[in-house]
C-alpha cells in the first residue's frame, strides 16, 4: 500500500469529536477526496461490522463523482478486491464494514435504512426532509460537504448552529497537491467573476445576484421596535404567498 497524502479536511475529521462535521469549501479544496481517505484509512481501519452510507441527491451524480473516487483510491492503494464488490447493489465490504452508495431522490431509499456513519456529498443539493431522515437513522457521525453557492440554505440555519456540529471551511489553498494550472484558473476568477471567486475561490457563502437590497438577519426583534403593519404578497403559479410584519 502506498503512503496516503492528506490535507486539512482529513485532519479536521480526526480531530473532531462532534456527531456532525460540516466541511464547507471552495472548488478543489480536497473536501470529498479527503473525507473518503478518512473513511477508508481511519474509520474502516478502526471499526468492523459498521454500515457506512455515502449519498448524493441522484445516483448518476453518485456514480460519476464520489463513488468513482472511492474505488480509484482503493485501486491506487492496492486495496480493491472484486470479490467484496457488489456492483448490482453498489456496495463494498471493507474490513468487514459495509460501504453503500445511495441516492436520495426517492424517499423510500432512506426511510428504513439504518447506518453507523453517513457522508452526504454535495449536501446543499438535498432538502431538509432528506437531512432529517438521514439524522433519524444514523447512529454515529454525519459528514456533509458542499460548495456554498446558495445565499440561503437549511445547512446554514439548522445544522451549523447546532451544539453537536463542527464547522470547517477550506479553499484551494489548503490543497497542496493541486497542479499550478488549476490554481491559476481558480485565481483568474478574481478578475472575471466576483461571485464565483467568493464561492469557488474563497469558499464563502454566495450572494443572490438578483438581490436588490442588502439586509441583516436577527433572531429576535429589538425591544424598541414599533409595529407598523402587516403586508401580504399573493403567490403566483409556483411562487408561495408571503406575509410580513413591518416594524420601525
């Protein structure tokens, strides 16, 4: 077996003691690859008889990304054994642990399944209902990774603030194994697209390009706020109705 090369994401996972680990980062920060390295060389090396679920919203996305990386790592380090690979069910047995690859686009695929470890790849593609079903049926740790391209998301509001969650942010600069041409392409975003640079270069939350007003979110009203009126905006076709209370 060849020596593994890891970055900060791997270290975060080894260091964290929380149930939930949120890995937010820009493009090519090594999030997904290092999470898989941790699953293979740390978690599966220390445990046996565990069920590990690696999931994404659709199965074509699973197959072309995280699943491909998983088997590439096994083969690169001479760990792959075809006898342990159930291709029909997209499962692999590693040190007595069951590693299953699933999509979350059909509710029945996650309801009823139980697991000891869950890795939600590109978690911002999922709905809060997807997340809740995963939480209900995971005994141990849950790992999420994503590029923060959304201005608003349930991950920001309902997962990161939890007391049992660790949050880490990485960028391409935390990945020392990138080719110089890739680094140059990412840094070109500074001049070509401010929004893309913020999300994919710096790993920061995206901003809505259609947003007209800048605003700040508060958890509760200031005590001196004076109520003015309610306002109702009726929805149309796919847009919901919205009721707001206005204060000064």
